């Protein structure tokens, strides 16, 4: 969720300032005011504002001059400005835009137009701040001018002097759009465009050519190579900014539609898989709800690690799917009330591989495959199916191993009753650093502490860790 926008209101009328401030505060904005352009300029230089709304006719520094000063300063040029005035002739509006204003609203129309204008400019500003533009040109002057114009529009900008330097920066931090000259030493713009388009991980980045060469054949060649636009130097910098805005907006909409399509496909697929999990758990009343419980624990562990909301959702999905491969294990083994033979245990150990094979062909689930495949790997390298050790096991798989183990320990089984919280945690701590990842065990304990651990239980845990004892010798993490 975005923080409340910080808005500076500039007007020599205290009544106008008060009315505007009240209206903006209703929408959750943090409002600061100033009574003239000079006072507003001082405040803009000393604080970060998301938007400025300014009158024109003011003492000391009028709105036009104030806007020009804002756009002329590197510190403030990216702040969107709305000129709000009773001066609404074409001449005044033209002068307002020439001074750098992002919007011009007549006070007579402010009630109807201003809220939508504010929302549009704030959204555009937030979008620009999230976008990074790579400017590639062997002319320092061109790089400076283009960067200044783009930064003035709120974009983040990095620069490179040739294609080789640009490729290095692209690998370090993937840009959202590339603007490149053609004629450069080391690697020219044509070769850079070709290399970017040849890499599947980069080919979707819009590539804009900036060149003095206006030959139609060259333009067509670059477009055939994948260039999204071609600007002939010398170009108007405002034209450049508008082109970048349009390409990024179009690209964003394409990505959004593709994401919506993938989300829809994934929801349908997950509904089908959820049915499979329900069918799997219906075979064994003792494990009913296990996958959902592991999913919840994983998501809460992820939350303690400050992972993103998208990652939390993925962790939950991984938890629900981690035991899917057990659908390929015969009931005679899965539901056996006593110890398994070596042959039966070997079949049980195949369930991560079966689960990964079932889910592997689904593109949106592919990033979760390591969790399904490796949640029975051990931190000391003695697990299965691949015998991975330590941090060679992905973090999510190590987290899943801890969550899976804890819930299995505390659940009833045909051959034993579930352990109490104290006893289960003693078993986990006994396996900490051997079977289970130490950091992940500690994170789970923090999660459980958030829910239900009393002071006495913390004291018992600390005593158990200090003594290294096993308080429940009949059960080990490995034996579940």
C-alpha cells in the first residue's frame, strides 16, 4: 500500500489554502501550505513532496516563475505541478505549460476537475518512479540532456557510453526501457539491439533508437531487429519523454494482461490440484488438513522474514502442494499402522520426485518445484532424493522441511499420538543443524511464540537448547 501523498498548496489567500487543505486531507493526503512562490520554493527544497498545487497571481514570486524555478532545480524538477488559477485564457494556459506545469486547472472548474487531475498525476508520478531508463550514447552532452529531461519527468536514469558498457549495466540491474544511439565505439547500437533481442530474459524490454541517421533503410533495419521506436536527432526532449511514457505504459498494459491471463490459468490449475490434495488426504484421516497447516506455517515463517506479498502467496501454494506426490504411493504403504520395511520406505521416498514430475510441466508452478522436490533433504546432506546439503537446499525447501516436520510431530498417526508443543519443539531442537536448518527452526519457534507460547514454555525451550537433551526420546524428527 502506498503511503499518504505529501502535497504542497501554494496560494496567497488563506481561505483558499484552508479550503483546499481540508479537501485534500479528506482523501488522506498530508498537506503543507505556503502563501507565495518564494516561501513554497524554500519548503520544496527542504522536504519531499509528491505534488504541488499553486496559484499564479502571488506576491514575491508568482506561479509561473515558481514553476520555472522548480523545474530548473535538480532537487525539485520531478515534482508534478498543477497550476490552479482564475487566469484561464489560452495565453495563460500556454504560458503555464511552457513554465513546466504538468496540468492547468481553472478555479471555476476545480470542484469537478481537480480530484481526477490529482489522482492521475500522482499515479503517473508513482509509475515513473518505479521505472528505470538506460540511456546509451557516446556523447556526454546527449546523455546529460536526455537524463535531465527524463529525471524531470520522475524516471530513474542510468547511463552508458557504449553498447559494451550498457550490456554490463543491463546484467547488473535490468532496465525497463533502453534508449540508444547507433554510432558508438566498442559496441554500436545495432549490435546492442541485436544482443538484447537475442536474450529471452531481455527481449521484452522496449528499445528506442536515437540517431542523426534518418535513412529509411536504417530505420527499417532497426525495427526489424526489434526496436520499438526511432527518434531522429535533434529531437524535442518533450517528444522523447512522451515517447518513453507511451512505450512504458503500453508495455505495462501488455504485461498486466499477460499476468491476468497467467493468474486466471493458475487459479484454474490450483483448483484442480486442490481437488487432488483433498482426494489424497481423504485416503488418510490422520493427515487430513496437513497440507493446509504446512501452507499456513510457511506463509507465517515468510512473514517473519519480511518477504513480499507475492512470495507469501507462493509459499502458501508450495505448502499445499508439497505432498502431492503421495498420490502415487499405494494405500497399503501410506496407511500402514506399523514400521515400514526398507522396500516400502524406498517407495515412500519417491513421492517428492512424483510430485515434481506432476507439477513440472506447469510454467507458473515451476519456481515452486524445488520445494516439492527437496522438502525431505537434510541440512547434513543425508536426506532424499538428491542428498543436498546445507544452503544447496533452497531456503523455501528448508523452511518447508521444518514446517512439515513440526506439523507431523504434533499430529496423530496410526502408530502414535501427536506430541505436545514442548515435546515437539524438543525434537526439532535436537534435529537443529543436523536434519533441519537452524535458522528455519528458529523462525518457526518465533512464529509459534507469536501464537501460543507462554513464558514457561520459552524457559523450557531455552533449558532444552542449553542442555542439548532430548525430552521425548521415543520420537525423532527423522522417524516421522
